[in-house]
C-alpha cells in the first residue's frame, strides 16, 4: 500500500514539475506574468526549468531506486522554499502562495512516504 502512495505522489509531483518546466521554457503568458511580478530576469526564470525537469526525472527514477526519489523530492522542497521566499520578497501574498505551498507539501509528503516505505 505504501509503495502505491509513493508512486501516486511521485508521479503527480513529477507531472506538476514537468508542466512548470515546459511553461517556463516556452515563456507561457501566465508564467511570464508571474516572472515579471516577482522581478525575475527571463534567463533566470528559464533556467529554473532545468532543476524542475531534473527533479521530475529523479522522482520517476526514484520509484526503482528510492534514494534518488528521496533526494529529488527533498530538492523540490528546497526549490519551493526559495520560491516562497521570492514571493514574499516581492510582496506577493494570499492565494498566489498556494502553488508553491501545495507543491512543497506534496514534496514533503513524498519524502515521508519514501522513508516509510524503506
């Protein structure tokens, strides 16, 4: 049962990260609007797509090699902590904090489930 939960959370988190990476890499209008609101240079914003995509691959590979999944999910927690700090520094509040908080919560859950499954 625990592995099934690990798989569900890992795949869901990987899907969210891949979507975010593609949106950043393609400069989707809503992604670019958030980038501008946060005051992040376009090159840096596009660059964030790289660790997001790598983490997604690590989460999926982590289903076969759990330490990699744990490391990938822990990296996402750190990435989302940085995103939250960036939001707060730009005085972005309220519901706009829901995406990084939600992704961080899913990443923490994924780490916990991985650890419970080992």
